[in-house]
């Protein structure tokens, strides 16, 4: 079932009720913002990065918050320290690394993000430890889901509330969002998709939850993407290889804006990352002119407050208080969205091509006469 919300110009009264109100401006972009946006658009893996791009504690704290970790919380910062300890132990015991004391324990765990953004030998070791912490945190969130008596419907509802709240914040920041849609894939659609996919594994369906934002104009896309990475989607949990971008030419956009072009030299090294060079995954059932910004993230969701349990609960001390939910996002401008609904690009044509594939796969190898097989429904 798809739900739609049409959005007119920002309402000043509504903006005043949403906190914090921080206007989206090109002049506020940092190299960290652009690195995160680039990862959303390309679907690279942070495991292949060799340094980060943060410049101050404020940026780091914002990054922690979008990962659902509160820098003001003693419990959350203790969780980071525990993850760092586990990561260092793994690196030294299993991989034979000799992690310098300064990285292993000499600075607060959250400051490793800054160390990984600076030049010097410490950066390499900080990156190593952070990558392992990233994986440990992810695994713990997945494990936590198996230990909680929470239904998928409840989890999906939490994600929907989180995204809806964030969209209101993005509107309040001055971004012009014309329409907003969200949907959960129903049972029939899920079965059809699995039958159509060559990989018939339920875990490979990334769009059980899908959110779609349509901006008033193409020049709003970059601003919206920045707000998304700062408020909702951690660039480090974008699913590698699942991003499609045939709408926004990031390099051309940066080159056309002097305030952004100055960051290009700092972003050049990302082009050398092998995972960042992979061809985007295209949906074989989409029309020939269909264009979209599409990415999938394992979205972090805070679960302790929903369960009305303290973060120092033994379960949360062991596993953290964050679970992860695969979520698909689509972002386009109005003109592109209109083009995407014309002719062969339309959703109806998409569904027909998908249905034809399912019928063909189910019938593969059968000897029945063609006239005995019911015809596929026509859209003519």
C-alpha cells in the first residue's frame, strides 16, 4: 500500500514548530557532506575508504546522531568505548596488527573519527579500528532484533515515523519537496518480485519499505541529499552496489558552483576506491528512459525508548540499543518524475514486464500447448 503526501510551499508556522530549524544553504556544505552524498549516489563501501573527512567535533557529533548514538549520553559513549576495545582485540588477536596505544585507548573513541580524518600514521590505524567497530555495531544490531519480542510491523512503523519526522525537518530547513510517498511491499508484490529475481532469497529484497521524495526543481536535489545524510541516512550504512543515479551529475554540479568546486581536489582520492567504480545496478524491468536517484540503507533505529527500557539494561549493554532495517529511498525532481510516468517508463509497463518474466520463469520447460496457457493481461 502506497501513501502519498503532497507538499506545497513551506509553512512558516509549521517550520517554527520543528526543531532544530537550520536553513539548507550551499555555503554550509563541507567536504564531509559531499563525501557522504557521493557514497549514497555511488553505493560504495566505507570498508574500502582510507580516510574520513570530518574537521571538527560538531561534525562528528552530527554523524553520531544520524547513527542513533547520542554524544551527550554516557551509556552511548561507553558503548563506543566497548566497541573500540572489541575492535582492537580482534585486530591484534586475529589479524596480527599492533595498534598504537594512542589509537587503542589514548583518545576518546568518538575522537577516532577525527583522527581518521587527519594526515599521519595514526590515521591508518584509526581507520582500521573504525571499520571493525562499524561491522561489530552492525552485527550487534542485527543480533538484537532476534532477542526482542517486536514484530516486523512495529519496526516498520518506527521507521515510517522516523522518516516522516525527518521529512518535516527537511521542509522546515527550506527544501522544496513537492510530494512525498511511502509504501510497504504487500505479500503479492513480494512473491512476484522474488519469482522475477534470479536470486530468490527473501533477504535480497531491499524495498519492503520504500520512501520517495520529489523536489520542486532539480537544483534542490543536492540540498535534499545533504539534509538526508545529516538527519536520516548514515552514509556508512548505505548498501554497496545497490545505488542508481542517472539524475544528478555530481561532478558537473560541483564544478558549476565555486563554493563547492573548491572541494573537488579533496574528493579525488575517492575515485580510486575500487568499490566506488562498480557499474550501478539497473532494474531490468524499468523503461528505457526511466531516471532516478535510488539507494538502499540499513537504517539505524533506536529501540530502547520504544520499549520503555533504560539504556543500561543488560541486553542493551551487550548489544547496544540500535537495530537496523533495510530501507529503500528514491529522490527525483518534478520534471523527471513526470517523465518517468510516460509511455514505457510508467509503473504499469514496469509491472507488466515483471509479470511477463514471472510467467515465463514459472512455465520454463513445460510442454503444454501455448493456447492452453492463459494469456497475460494487456494494458492496451
